């Protein structure tokens, strides 16, 4: 479709680094400032010396400090179709201070936009808090999973908490309801996992085979909390954070998560959705987080109770 608007010529920009970008690498800073520009082009202008920090040449791995002035050369940004703006939305707050926000995410809400989703928790929060200088996801939860989600309010907190996650120094425990009678002796699942794209174009995960190069070691600790004639309620603490780890680990043990639309028992899920509880989502809830506070180093424990619809299923209502 043609337009009468004249093309906007890109011009040099000078951006002063604020608290939200302090400590970030120059290449990552530029990729955020020049969203949509191919990475190869961003690295090319850095190598050519067209990007300057405080009027001097800089490398891709240069760490930026508060007050640094970054010269960004003229780069034509690709035209992107207009996306619907995220509605401003707050979520139940479990913990908040100047460094960190922990919310209780409802099931059915993506944590961020992408892959057919226009917006998620982070976009809605930024809209609801327009004066916030920095809000970034520390980790992710599947759209179908409810529970505790950490959002950093400072870059230093983001780096610290992600380092803790990488070093497995945080405790993340999920409540998972599975079909059937979980064997009490099965307390550790140490099964490698492989990510792949299915024929449907979707991202899938499967147990790995011995010696398979793409297989990543994955460990889940399982504790039985409650049993009913149909279900077992488990506490699952993950020692690694692989995609769909809990869902695939429990399924490969013969006890898929109730309501799981991807790896679940689809017939029994349908029966439950039609039954008195009308439960038609996945019963996986991030219920407990333990970490060191990113600024004080004190042990911080956050907990979120089971959502009401999950409690009703357990009670047989």
C-alpha cells in the first residue's frame, strides 16, 4: 500500500547511559536500541568505528557505565507492522523493593510477547509503570504455568539473579498434579532432554538417548505431598532449568501433568474439563522461590498458595 509520507532519513543519535543500562555490553545495548536491525550489521558498524563511547572507538564487549555517551550512527530501521499496545496491568505482588519484584503470575498469561503473542506480563507491567527505568524478566514460565515470577528493577539485580540461576544457587519448587499413583521411591529424575521443532512448527522436548550430542543433563527432585484416588500432588524442585523440564520428566515417568495440553493424557484432560471442577488448564504452579537478595545477600524466600481452581480439583469439587 502506497503512502504520501516522505521517508524519514536516519540520523546520528547520542544516547546517555542511565542506571538501567549500566554494566551492559555495548553490543547488547545497541541490539536493544536498534531493534530489528540484523546482528551482523550492528557488529559491522562497531568494527568500523562508527559507534563511539565518550567520543572514542569501542569494542563489542565494552562495558557501559552511567553517564557514558554512546554515538549511534545513522541506521535505517526496518518497518514493522504496528502491534497492538499492551494494556496496563499489575499482578499480585509477593515481594517488592528497589531491586526486585516477585509476582504471582496467573495461568494463561505469557511472560512476554512473541511467537504469535502480542504482549505478555513484562509489556503489561511496563505500561502500568511508565516511570520505571528498568523492568526485565529474570527467568521465564510457560504460559500455562501459574506462580512466582521474578522481575529485576535494576540491571545489577538482573545480572546477579541470573548468575544465581546459572550456578543453581536458587531453589525453585513447583506444585504439580499428575495422573495416577506416583511411586514414593521415585525421588530423583536424572534424564537428559533434547529440544526440537516438530512437524507442526512448534517447539517440543523429548528424553535424550545415551550419547546423544544435543541431550542436556536435567535433574528434578520429586516429593509426594498428597494422594487422591485419581491424582498425586507433587512438589518438584528443579536443579536444572531446561525448557519443559518438569512436564517431560513427569510424563516419561508415566504420570503426565493433569491438564497439560502438549505432553498430557488428552482423553482424561477432556473428561476433567467437562466434569464438576471444569478444570481445563495445566496444573503446574511455581509455588516457592529461594534466592539470595541481589543487593543484601540475605536469603529471600517467596511463596505463592495454590490458585483456587487448583484447590477445587484436589478437593474433588
